[in-house]
C-alpha cells in the first residue's frame, strides 16, 4: 500500500487531470492548419475545435465561429463532444469521492466507508480515462487520415493541435491519480494528518493516537540486571 504522502501526491495529479480534461474540451485547437505547399492566403492560421472554429488573419484580426448545429457535424466530432463532457463529469465525481477516501482526511466515515469511497472513485477515474482516450485517438486518426489523403487539397489539410496532446496527457495524469483514488484503506489502520504526511512533526496527542491497540502504549519493558 502506498504511503499517505504518496496518496496525496496522486490525488493532486488526479486534480490536474480533471483540470486538463476541462481545458482540452474547451480549447479550439483540436486541429490546426498545416503549413504545406506554397499557397499564400489571407488567413495565416486556422484552428478547429469541438465547439468552435477560429481563424487568425495576417491583419492581426482573430475571429471564431461557434458550431451551433450538432447534426451537421461528422460522427467523430459528435462522439468527441459527448465523450469529453462525460469524461469531465465522471472525473469530477471521482475527485469528490477520492476526498472521502483519503486516509488522512477526518471526513468520510470509518475505514470501511473510506475504502468503498476510494474504490468508487477509482472506477470513476477509469471510466473517465477511457472516455477521454477514445475521442482523442479517434479524432487524431481522422486528422492524420485526411492529411495523408492525396485527394484533399493542400489548403484544406490539418494536423493535430495542442488540445489533443493535452487530452492524452490528461489520461496519464488520471492513471497516476488512481493510486490515490483506487487504493483501498486497510481496516483498522489509523488515520494520519494530511499535513503530517509531508513531514510536519506530529503532536504528542496524535502520536498516542497512532498506537493500536491503545493498551500497547502504556506497556513498559523493564530490563533487570543479572546478579
């Protein structure tokens, strides 16, 4: 079993994963225009995301157009929208359950309840990770396939943008977060303060609380000299 400090570290990584999934869902650069050929046009950069398409012009103007119609979007884009939103919701739910499963937290009930909460949060992170990985992989495959298609003109070729890489990194952060969220707390193991887990000295009261059973704390061993 990982130590309490490792559990908190993994919880922070899971939190970063939730934030990364939210940012990746909202970013407009899931695919960006590729600089191929010698075609020079007014628009110097084009980006397409899950919710909007943006364009930078050589004059310095920046404009974005929202994708209002859902049914007019291709299947991979509709799937990416739905999957990323569900991934963010499940990851947030898993993060809330993980706070209840932390061994160093005073809330969340007894050790058995903490173990169940940790397992439930771990399951949420697994599903959220799959829902984040599938649309990112499918979207990347569609972009690369279109780029390698010789029938697509050079001015319409795109390559994966930064939001796709953020989505893949988010999946990795959630895997690390499973150490915090999916670890089951052993029954009867005393809870340690979250602050003390990072090296802060425990008070005398907390030190006594770590003895289990409490009767062991009062036992003393006396060494008698042999005559």
